[in-house]
């Protein structure tokens, strides 16, 4: 009788390595999609939280407070939402005026380069891009033009899959709602 040492043969080890490689090849793309979808969901939650913070500050302070796209160094309002957002006391005295920063209340740092945030104001069928949302002292959305009935945020991370884009709507009354919609590019996973 032969005396065999306990252990694995080279063939057994190679089979295990091949099986693990196949399992990893199947799992990694799904894991990447899961991470991107989670980032998309987190981005939407950050935007909703910023909107709610801005509204609560307007009510608490009894003055105009705006949420605006930040400039590159987060020191003033800008036009590119991917630079981040600022909640500011807004000393503009007219609803239709551009944001005039009084005090910066909170800064949301710049977002990932793959983050997509577009913001439009107006009424259904007549929306135009905007770089800020203003709340009046009572918590209602301040009208910038005569046809403003809502502001819509479209938020997602590039390459998200399935219904992971969020369309966030702020009504004239200042209320926020979010709807899940299909990500651009037509992914059908979820």
C-alpha cells in the first residue's frame, strides 16, 4: 500500500481556481452595477435632503433662503450643479431677482464626475434650465417668473441601470416628491 501525504493535487487546485475565476467573472459586473445604482440613489437622497434643509431654514429664519448650484470653489452661487450646492440666505428682495448671497448656511461639496443633475423651472410644457431654487419665508417656493409652478430636478449617476434615476419635483407650495424612472441608456436591471 502506498503512503500518500494529505493535501490537494495540482489538478484539484487548478479546478478550484477555474471555478473561482468563472464565479468572479459573473459576479463583478453585477457588483459594479449595484455600486453605481447605490451611488445614484445616494445622490438623489442628498439633493432631497438639501431641498428640505433649505425650506426648513427659510421657515425657521423667516427670510428668503435659496439652494443654488455652487461655483468651483464653493464660495458663491454658480451655474454648474456638478460643482456642488449651497444653501444661502438670499438678500434679493424681489422674487424674480437672481440670488444675492447673504450668508452661506451649508455646503454640499462637488459631486462625482459621473453624477448628472439637471434642474428646470416653470410649468408643464414650458420648462427652462435654472441654477437655483428659492424659498420664501413661509416655506413656499418663491416665484421667479409668472409661469413658475414647479422646479424639477433630474438626478442620476451615469451608467445606472433600471429605475434608478430620480425625478424630484418641488411644487409651488414648497412640497417635495420623488419619482423613480428608468436610467438613460435603457438598462432593464434593477
